[in-house]
C-alpha cells in the first residue's frame, strides 16, 4: 500500500500522535500543531484568536513550508480555528477530520461544500460534562442562586422551586441530550425530547418518558418547566426557538442552550425576558460567539447566565475525538465508509 500522509494541524499529544501512527504501517503522521497560528491571527476575528489560540502564538515555518505540508497531505486532522483556505492549498486532500463535534465550525472556510470528505467527532464529545452543566444551570435558577449576587441580603427575593416532578424537554436527544435526560430523570424530572430522526419502534433512551420528531416539539414545550437545547445547528434549526415557541413555553420556564447560539432567536429571547415570561436562561453559546463577545443586553440581565463555551471542559476528559479518528482512519485504509461524514445539505 502507498504511504498515507496524515497531517495534524491541531496541537496533539505525543501519545495521540503515536496512536494514529499505530493504526497501520502505511500511515505517516506529520505534526504541524501550532504552525498555522500566525495565519489564523491574520484571517480570523481578533476575538477568535484570543479565545482559541495559545497566548502570543505566531506559528512556525515560512508560508512556503506550510504550503508544502498542506500540499502533500492526503488526510488532515484539524479543529478550531483552522486555515480558511485549506482546501485550495491542499490539492491531494481527500479527507479532513475536525476534532470538535459540531459541523458549523467549518462554515467560514473553503472546505464547506467542497469535494473533500469531512468528518466530525459528533457523539464523542464530553457529553456527560455538558449534561452536568445543563442540569447545574437549571438548578442555578430553580433554587434562585442568581439572587445571591443582588444588593442586600433579603430572603424575600428568593423563590425556589422544586425540580422533582417537573417536566424537562430535551431538544436533540442525541449523545449529549440522552445524558441530559438520564440525569434529569435521576433527579425526579419527567423527561421528554425530540430527535430529527425519530423511530417510534425504537426503545426510549434511559430516563425519557416520551420521544418524538420535530412535529412533537410544540406540544412538549407547552408542558415543559425546563427546556434544554442540545440539537445540531442546521438550516432547519436556525431560529428554532423564536417568538412563537418562547410564547408556547410555560411562564417561568428555564431555558438552557448547550448547542449553538443561532438556534435561539436572541431578539425574541430578550423580548420574552422583558415580558417576564422566563425564570432564567443559561447560555454556553450565543449568536456570533466566534466573532465577538455576547450581547450586553443579555449579559447584563441577572436572569441570564452566559459562559464562554466551557460546558465540555472537565477534570475527567472523556472526549473521544482521537478514538473516532483512528477508527475512521482504519476504515479509510480498508475502503469502508467513514462515520460522521458531514452532509452539506443537512448541515451536519
């Protein structure tokens, strides 16, 4: 078999690189983690560079040397952020794998819609950590912890509610959503949820009382005390939580978004908060999070808790990006289909 040139343009540990090389003797791994940081600083918004690059990182090698690395690569292991013109500079590229689970990270570059097969780590993220974050966000507002940051020390401001017996709707009962539902049920919640590909003949995920397709969402929202958004961002889910659906939700509901900011209409969200309909909103994501900070009108509201996309961070790293990449690399060598190939039409 001809040698397969694998180029890693994300920082990876020596152990991870060794695991990739061990997949097959034909694999040759080149470590270029950090080499493109200077280019990324020049082409990405300053906010993104500050958020995602190592401090003061300026890259390595000359432009010609980086072009040479891309020019011979058949497979690239990448992530976020990445060179926006990677497809144009990698004529031999057949497959690009990005370590994050979401596909929307790639929308800005020339890989999107290209002839290159692109895969993600969907289903292999730190799902449990993200689910724990979602439950913690619900508890934060259900128990009125946000009031502790207000003026004075008045017990009358607190209006805690019990979560036992309440209904939680999980939008997107995939890997993350299933863990959210399991944890919620363990705390006594009645859990319902939706999936884009819903099969009524399949057994319900652990902890779920009901599951449905997209058509079931409005009915579930009307009964939900807590709503967790954990679905993929696609053309179909852009603005999914809009004025109408926020109005469908129970008065005093708590909304948590651990998916993508574009799924929630932030103008409609602000209006719903102004109307006093929501008890609390937890956002680990927001519209345009890769270009700048969150909108001040939401950030200033004590009923809104915004964090900088940290829900997957944990002291117990269970991210399976390298595992799925190695499994796919074995399949690629054997001529078998790859898992998690992005469908450009579906958006993930």
